[in-house]
C-alpha cells in the first residue's frame, strides 16, 4: 500500500504557495486524484486527513465508493462522461468537473434525484484546443455557463482545465491565467458568481495557485506513480 507520508508534504506545499502568491489561507482544496488506487489506500489517506478524492472511471469509482460508504469522503468525478452513464455520474458524486456540453448537463440535471442537493458542476475548458482533450474552447465557455446555470439540479461553480503538459512555469501560468480570466469575464458578462477553478496537478501546483486555483487535483505526487499507464486505463469502460 502507498504510504501516506506525501500527504503532509503536499498540504505544506499548498499552504506555502497560498502565502507566496498572497492567496487566502485554506483557499485551495486538495483533491486526491485516486484512479488506480485501492479503496484501502484511499482510506489510509482519508484517515491521515485527505477529505476529497477525484475519480476518472465510473465503474472503478462506484466500487470504491461502495467499499468506503461508511466514511465521510467527498467524491469528485474528473473523467470523461458518457451520456449512457450520466445517471450514475449524476447521483454518486458531490462534484462533477468535466461538463463539456449542454446536453450532458441537461441529462445530469434531469437524472439527479431531488433527494440530493443540486450537484456542484464545473465546465471543462480545453485551453490549448488540444485534440486529445475534452472540453469547450474558452470562447464558448461563457455562453455554456450561462445556459447551464439555469438548470435546476446543477449548481454551476466554475471551470476545470487540463492544459498541455509543460515544465515551463511561464507557459503553465499563462494557461491558468487564461482560465481565470475566462471565469472573471463570464461572471461580468452574465452577472454570475462562479467561484471555483479546478486547476493544477502534480507538476504545476504552484503555477495554478499563483493564478487563482481553488482546487488542485493531485495524483502521482500524493499516491506515488500509478501502476497502469493512462493509455491502458483510458480503454477501460
Ligand atoms: C490523473 C489526473 C490528475 C492527477 O494527475 P497527476 O499528474 O498524477 O497529479 C488530475 N486530473 C485529472 C483529470 C486526472 O485524470
């Protein structure tokens, strides 16, 4: 099992970045990106102080969630959403980060049981228009936000982004800044109060926090390297 020692280290890294970039204390939430990690590993991290996890693959997530049902863990969905599985996505997560079209938002709003609070949702923006990534362009994001904001069982909170991988901190910051500016512009344009930016992963935590991230999704730096490659996992249904 992965050791939990990295957890305090990552939390300190986040706190330091909050100070360095004049962000309010505790304004950045840590989400453990726990794909491929076992329920036991998640529980060990939860017991050590990790309150939220993000999962990419629905079946894997539902299995772990069932195993951990007695624990007060906040579940985030951070994977691609297939429309034929939207009902389970709608009803099993506190947050959905990967809304990329109106139709899927509409389905989620219709399928979310009214026994639950409206689900917190983020629109995924494809900031570099990468063909390999889901998400809407930043020019389409504002209008989509305005439409989704009208849906009953969705609480639209902001945007999520996975910029192209680079170890150049200037480029990292530029992409995150564009995402933040898109959120500010959307709020101004439509009088919304979107307050969440899900941005930053293991390699770009600081740049994301510098540019206003409120949620970082950390996998390998927290849990160690994943045992299976992304490619293999992405073929799983
Ligand atoms: C895997 C994953 C992460 C975490 O990536 P690391 O580089 O391992 O920190 C964050 N967000 C999403 C959507 C992911 O799929």
